[in-house]
C-alpha cells in the first residue's frame, strides 16, 4: 500500500511539474505573441530608435561666376567630426586626438564640461581623407558628417564684392548675403542604420533628395577685376595712402564691370575677417566729391535753356563772396565760358552759374543724377550719401556746385558719370549679368550729354588738370577732384582725397570709371597727379581687353608715322 501511495505521489508531482512547465510555456508563448503581434510596432520603434537614424543630407550652395563663366565662389565637400559626450568613451579619445593632431587634454576638458549635452563639435571642415580615417577608428559616440566649405579662387581680388559665408555656409557679407536665398539649397533627408558604435553601416532609404542652390552670374569681368586691383594696390602703396577704390561701369547697361578696394582681405582665411577691412568701401563709405561735381552743375544750367556752352562768366578777381564767405580759385582767370569753367576747374565760375539757377532746379538735377539716393544695386550696406534739398543756404548751394556740403559713394559717382556717357540715360547699377536690355530713365538730353563730354575732353589735355589721364589711341573725357577732408572744427590742410572720374572712348563712351585715393601721404595729393595716372593705366588695359576700337585715329597716325599732328 505504501508503494502505491509513493507511486501516486510521484505521478502527482510529475503532473504538477508538467503543469508548471506548460503554464510557463504558455506564458512565454503569450508574451512572445504579445511582443510579436500585439506590440510589434512599439518594439520596432524602440529598436529603430537605437539603430536607425534620420540624418540630413547637406545641399550644395550655388556657385558664383563672373560674366564669362569664370568661377568666383565655389563650394567643396568637407567633413565635420562631432561626438556625443554621453556616449563617448574618454579613454578612447587619445587615438582620436592623435588622428586629428589635437591637444587631447583640451578635448577631454571640453567633453567633461558638456556631459549634459548630446552634441559637441570636435573639428569642422576637414579634408574628406582625414574624415575617412576618423570613421575607420569606429569609436563609440564619435561621428563624421559631410558638409560644404566655400572657396574663393580670386582670393582678395574680389573679396569686397563677393563677401563671404560663415562656417555654416550662410552668406554674411556682399553678394553672398544679398543673394543668400538664391544660392542656398534645400537639404535632403535619409534613414540610415548604425552599429553599436554609432557608425553608419547602411543607407536604409532616401526620404527627400537635396536640392542644390542656384548658380549666380555676376556682371563682374574677372580679367578687369584682377587688372584694376593690381593697379590700385600699386598706387595706394606708392602714395602711402590710407585706402583707395576703383569702380568701373558699362555705360550702356549700368553693369558693374569691376569694383576693387584697398586694403583688402582673403576670404579663404577667416583670421582676416575684420569689420574694418571686410566692408566694401566703394558702396559703404561716403566722401565729398570735390570738383568732380562741377559737370553736373553745368548740366543743370544747360538744361534750363538759358545757358549755352559759349556763355561767359566773369571770374575775376579770382575770388567771390557769398553770404560773407570767400570762394577762391587757384588764380585769376578773368572770364571763362562754361567749358573753360570745367577746363580750369573754377570754383568761382561754377558757383556763379549755380546761384543763377533756382534752388529747386539745381538740387533736383543732382537728385536725377542719383546723388542722395541708392543706386538700385541692392548691395548690402550701401549708403545713399547726403544731399540736402530743403532749407539750403546760398553758400551751401555754391559749395555743392564744386563738391562740398554733399557726400557720395564711389559707386554713386561712377553711375552719375555713366549717365553722361550713356547719352543722358540713368540705368540702375547692377552686380548681376543682364541678359536683356536694361530699362533706364532719361535725365538730360543727348545734346547736353555730348556738350558735357566735349567740355571734359579738354580737361584731359595739356591745357587741363588731367593730362596724365590721356590714353594712347583713345579720347578720354573726365574731371579731376582734390578734396580737403573734413575734421572736427573744419577742413584739414594736410589731409586730402584725390579723385578722377571719366569716360572712354569719348566719341562713343563704353566705360565709366572712378578712381579714389584716400589721403595720399607722399607729398602729392592732387587728383591730376595721383588718381588720373591710375585711371589711364586701368582704362587703357580695359579698352584692350574689351576689344573697343580706337577713336583717336589722328593720334594713331602721329604715333606710328613720326609726323607731328
């Protein structure tokens, strides 16, 4: 009987064990069913969260070209190394530092100070080859992303026009800023699989393709830009000047063919990006234009119909009082016609002409030539200068007539001379290449513009103030300016701006140019001695590069035949 009881007890225990195992199996089966069927989406999300990542695909920033398709700004692929301070293994950082040639102590301190964060840059914009070396280390929590870095082939030559981007490839100055939306692309997205070290091992799917930014073609001619930069830099160095600018416009369209400044900077070297050097002085800095303003006063007089080029003005005895203030010429010229006022640069003569006009007519003509208003270029930071149009005294009107009590930019002055060269049409200044004819506004008649050009042609001669602006085989029309700089308490006796503004070829102008040299300090400061020779060198090469036919055939014959003209 005892044996039967023991056998029964054994069978019960066996049944109980089987029930327990069966129950456990059913529980595991139920849990597996729950995980695989009922909660599969939850666990899939958890797994994806640990191994799948949606990452951004950087978009290529649009390139910038000159008017002939020569590259001025391009984006090149680079790599950026970053880490997650919460995942990285500090004892493995030494090999990373060695690969990147970094101070490991500095990096470890940065990591310790960012333990609450999930993102920390290690090194940005490194060569892709070095980025691949970091990837091969397979360090936990260390990642390598692809980015783009802006490169400027022309370096400092076009720096002020192009501006630059920041380290995130966003425009900060110049054309890069003005056309940032146009140049900036739309990043794409893709889903990738990472291993346990965080290294991307497989692209799972593309979500959105990156859309590159649009390319931009500027009006700038790279050859002219290089040449103008070279001559300006030499002139600023020669005359020990503080700074200088050259602006060159196509008079038929308003396009900026070249714009250079000194001192300049290299946008490829971020250590040189300082506000005082990186601003485009030709559009942001204003100055009093001096005698380069006189042709516009004469234009206002001619536009009344009461003045003619042959009309004479008594300028004796060489000075003139206006409201108790003395206006002087360099000498007593006795009597001058309107062309003679331009030729001899008579302050007395142009003041008398200006005061014969109504204030409204004089100041309105200045406004039509673009003084006191923006040029329409859209360049960031462009200044409109200063032109008072209300409550202007007679003395102020007189000084405005020869370029004081008014301020302009180099671009404004070049655009005003381009209006004369275009036959009286004002075209908005453009830094972008125009593919169709630009629409302009008439400022003066073609007849008046031709009369002004004829007057300014005599300035560029042995009898005028700008003999050194002469160009072999071409006729030049222009005007010098020598401006005393305004300082606290009045005008300085030893600080000047030397200017020359002109057109060539004078018979059918193609190019307008302004040369401004700020504070030459080698003993020479007159516009005819400092700025005019720079104009001649740049304009001579410009007309050759643009293949503009000579218009001074008499000079051509005399130079090559040996006969005196």
